[in-house]
C-alpha cells in the first residue's frame, strides 16, 4: 500500500507518516503542497501514484474562520475536493478527516453517523462542505469524523496543541480560565492514525466516527493534563458565554463509535490513558 499524506506537519499527519514509514508514497505540509491549487494537487498525486490519499490538512482556527470564511472554505472544502478528484483519477482511495463541530450539540447523547449535521460556526460549515465534496467526487472514499485531536507539535497558528498551550501558560504563571460546559472526547493523534490505517486495511468505505474513549469538558482535560504533568496550577472553570468567542461551539459533541466498533475493530484508549502516555514521553 502506497499512501499520499497531505498535511503531514500537523499532529495527525505526523502520526500517520511515523506509523506508515516506508508505505508513504508522498508527504508534505502547506509549503510543499497548497491544496487550494487544483492543478498542483493533481500533479503531485499523479507523480506519487498512490493507492490511498489521506487528507490531514485543515484550516482549524475556529474563531478566525468567522471572518476568514473564504480561506476556511478554500482549505476545508475546495482542498478535499481537489484531493478527492485527483485520487479518483489515480484510482486511489480518498480518506478525509472531519470534525465533531459539524453538530450543534443539542442531541443530549453521542452523535451517530446518521444524525443530521447542524454546524454552529463557519468552521463547522466548511468542514461539513469538505465531507460533501469528498462524497460527491465519484471515487471510493472513507470519511472519519473525530474530536479534539491532541499530541505534541500542534498547530503553529494556535501556538501548539491544547495540552501544550495549557502547560506552557501554567509554567509561565499565567491565569488559566477554561470552559467547563463543552463536552467532547479528546483523541490522541497516534491512536487515531492507527485506527485510520486499520479502517483502510479492512476495506471500510463511507462515514465513521472515531474518537478516544470516554468524554470530558475542556476544563476537565486541562486539569488532567496539569495533574499528569506534575504542574501545580489552578484552573478556573468558566462558561462559554464568559469568553464571548466569535464562533459558537457545540455544548456536547461526543461521537458514538458504534459503527467503527461493529467492524470488530478495537476501541481507542480512554483519553486520559492516552494523555498519560503523551506526557510520559
């Protein structure tokens, strides 16, 4: 299996490249390939001759997407379309990674793949559009929705991953205020990468939810990270409305992994066990 990995400098992309090793036909970040450029994408995929194209790119600055909507759509919707069309022409499987933010958080229980998406933000709209573009591309595809991906080396635009930002601010003695009314399932990038590869190898097609097991709030995630890292710091629990962030987030975006598990595949680790693994490195 030869795999083309777009977005290999991010948390998930890096984990995929590390896992796949010599099965990587091509990998690169934004500097190597601008997924907004249809011809550049087509040329890169054709030259690599992959069996699988994985899109791990994303415009993931949720608040910025409210004003940079054109850019968010270009990366999160047009980009997947270009990759999917190039994959189809190459006879390759297209694998696209999406988000729990396509839901509005009002269900009151874990979201299934068949639940109707109702994104609250421009970011969520752009990611849902990307899913639709991939599904409409005409080639074989696998779409994986996930949640709160964490690892080392997070988005430079965000100043690192959530865990990295919390630890850095705590060590600098900065006050920590984190929302406790948004519940999700943190997902460790290496675990997600392994699950994606397993899905591909199993011949899975269509839409799957894949997240770390268990759920917590952002506040609970921050407290756990500090405790596991041995950093003493107080984290004030606040409500989302107190931040008045430009983009609305779902209050409860836990995803059901039932379809994934129905294939006989193993559940991903509990998020806190994966967090302990990250911080022990």
